[in-house]
C-alpha cells in the first residue's frame, strides 16, 4: 500500500513539480496551497509525511506545524528559503522532524523523507497515546496536551505524571514515585516529590486546590483520579 504524502506550497509550479516527482516514486500524493486546506486534508487523509512550506497565505507554515502536532502523528519536513539557524531551530521546536532549505533537489528531499519514514517506523510501536480525562500523553515524544493544548512539563514532572496515569486509581507512595521519576540523589528525601506534584498540579489542574487528576491519599501518597 502506497504511503500518503501531503505537499503544502503556495507556488503552483513548485507544487505540481513535487507532486509529479513523488507520484512517479510510488507515493499517494495529495496537495494543498494554504494552511487551512493542509490542516483539513491532514485530518481526513492521515498522511504519513507532510512536506510543509514555511511561507503560506492565511497562516504560516510554523502555525500549521504547531497545529498539526496537536492533532497528527505525521512526520513533518519544513521547506523554506530561510537559511538562518534560528529559523531552523524554531521549526524544529514547534514539532518539525526535518528541515530543507531552498533551493533543494527533489532527490535530497526524497532521501530525507525516506529517512524520516524509517525513523517513524522504529518509534511507532512505542508511541502509544494515553488518554486520561482531558489529558493526552505521548510517552515516546514526552509531550502532554490538555484538551488539545500542549502543556510544557519538566522531565521529572512528565515522569511523575506518566507513572500515575499509567494505572489510574492505584495509590503510589512517595518513595515509589521517587524511584519512578527522580534521580538517585533524591531518593532519600521523600518531600521532594510533594514539591514536584505541587508544580505539576498548577500546570494540569483546572483548580490546583481541588485536584481532579492527581489526588492526595493522606498518610500514604498519591493516585491518578478520573480527571476533569
């Protein structure tokens, strides 16, 4: 079965050129010339890889990339005329997997797409999303979304959340959570987990004073509740 490739560019000649090349290479190619069209097609066609131009009408490729990362596991290759390293970093930080600067050869782009597909194949079995109430947790990407909006967590906060969310309703002692989420240097100080739980609640709870996700079991530890 052919892999679906979504090409997004507002230059018709470039779009046709790329589409013709990748169809000859055996891909199922769909195209979009605006950001909104790209998001609609990504939702309906579920492409394996999106080749996304930075400069688009209506909304930028960066905004499209950011939105795709909230709703799609597709690989994303950003294409741009910008050569500045800062721009590359921005693209990668909002969720792009790779970055190609114009002018480029289609053979190079194809090589990057094949490499990305191989990497996605290696990680795909491990990238299972946990849905917990209003939270979506990706262990492979170490990312968390609340009702579709990404929440920035520290590595320790993420490991604490993952440990609790993996088994809702099960009570964990502070020591168990320390062993699951903290470095060895902190294993003798169980109070450390309380500080991290407090910070985590401020990020994920609607009302941290009345937590729905991470609930305190007095005298013992914490458990993951039903969520908001």
